[in-house]
C-alpha cells in the first residue's frame, strides 16, 4: 500500500512539473509545448514620443534657451588658439553657446574648446518642448498669392524740339606779320635810363646821344650800338665820360664802358 501511494506521489509531481515548468517539460518529454510559450506575458516596450521636429530653436530668444544640453553622440571639440582637441562621449552635458540655423555651438566647459553639431544631435528640442510656457512652434509655410502691383502708367512726356546746332564761330585769320621797322636806338637808351636800369648816371647828366650805324658782335650775338656822353663829378673834378649800350630789339641788353668793355651796373 505504501509503495502504491509512493508511486502515485511521484506521478503527481511529474504531472505538476510537466504542466507548470516548461524547462522540466522538455527534459521529461524532449518536446517543447507551444501552449506554455504562448501563454507567457508579452513585454511591450513603450516607443519614445515622437521628436518635436516642428520646434525651431533659432526662433527662441537667447534667454529662453537652456544653459546646457545633453549629447546624443560623441563629439570632438577643438581649441583654435592651442590647436588641441578633446572628445566628449554621448550622454554628457555641455554648455549651449548659441544656435546657428540648424546647428548649435556648444562648449564642454573647459578652456576655449568649441564645437558645432546639428540640433538633432542634442536634446535641445525636447528641452524646449518641456518649457512651462510651451514650445514656440514654427508656423507652417503657406503659399500666399500676391497680386502683382500695377504701377500707374506715366503720361508720355511732350515731345521737345531739338535745339538747333550752334555752329562754331570761324577762327579769325592771323594778321599778316608786319616787318619790324628800324629800331630807334636813342629812344631805347632813354627809356632804359628813365626806367632805372642803370645806377651809374642819371638822365639829367647825359649831354649827347648817338646811334652807331654798324652793328657789333658780342658773345656770338649781333647788337645795335648806342653811345652817350654824360658829365660826372670825380675826385679830380668834373669830367666827361662815355657809355655804350648794346641794343637788342627794343631793349638795352647791356651797358658797357667803351674802352675796357666792362659792364656798367
């Protein structure tokens, strides 16, 4: 009787193990029951909420932007001054410097290292979506039809008659050159003295004027010659002195002492 009850207990334990323990079921029969497998609870992993792609961080004022953002991937920063680089791994919080279009400029908080990454590489949109005042969503672009502006037609300007062409006045014909007349040597000498071109004697001291007919050459140039006599008081008394004028054109070029040929100042 005891043996019979012992066998019944072993059979009951096997039945229970077969029914409630799938691993024992395979060891006892070599088969895997589909019922147990199907009856196992299904673990459903909740999908993350869709990213707020309609949030445009560039439209947020600087004071509403968060000070720090979390990286979704590894980022390599560089320092322009020292030309050093450093790598920050995903999940790290970094300083948000500014937003530039579809990118953000970030700083790891060390030195002058900076890096630019796409906005989607950080949790910036998620942080802005969770603001208490609500996100600033970008408005969908709508096509606006603008009627073409019709400018008022300008009245045609009255036709203006062209001004008559002014014919240039004919240039006057050059007057024919008149050959120069004979030079009045005496008159030229008088004008020179009255103009103060010579200081040795004055006009009142001159006693006699004479024009020499023949020309003389000095330093390769020909001059008409004029002679005059004047009185001058010297240390030996009053004496009569002669001066020579070299006339060129209507001007006295030089006054000379006739005997020595030296110039009179």
